[in-house]
C-alpha cells in the first residue's frame, strides 16, 4: 500500500469505529417504536419500545430526548409522572408492561402527531 493511501484509510477506520475525533462522536441510531395502542380518553401513544432498550441507548429517568414521526420532531422527558413537565409539554413514561408511552401533559399526543396504531415513531438517543 502506498503511504498516501494509508492516511485516508486510517481516518475512515477511526470514523467507522465510532471513535472520538476532535470531541465528536458518531450519533447512535434511532430506536424504532411501533404504536401498539392509543388511549381513548387522552390519545396517549403506547409503544413496543422497552425500558431496557431505552436504557441501553442512554435514555433513563430525567433524560430529555427527541422523537420523530413523518418529519415532525418532538422533545420529551422520560419521567415518572405528569407533574415532571409543564402543561403542554411532552412526557414519556414506562407503563406497567415495561414499554414506553408518549403523552402531552393536558394534551392529546396521537392527535397532535396524527399517528395511528401500527405506525412507527423513531426515538433519537441524546449524544453521549
């Protein structure tokens, strides 16, 4: 191999390995969250995304993260009760089944996003 080829190859190897370069780190891929149920009264969005998957991606209690659906981006807090956020803010909670629910405090999440059962939302882990 020629020396001029080694430098670009070394840089490519470092980048694809997810190593830190100049304080930057490759972003974690988004997590798919399939809508399995929408509550009738408040239009809360229940998903199949487990607490374990969220934790593995760095999303734990009090973490703020983003989620996207059809070009819309929302910012939510993983909390334990609606009082963790202000009225009108997005909150994620872990339900009794161990999976994530997205809601709006005093709002209607599924109506706001215009999503239905079977749709897939994407949860984006915060930078680590």
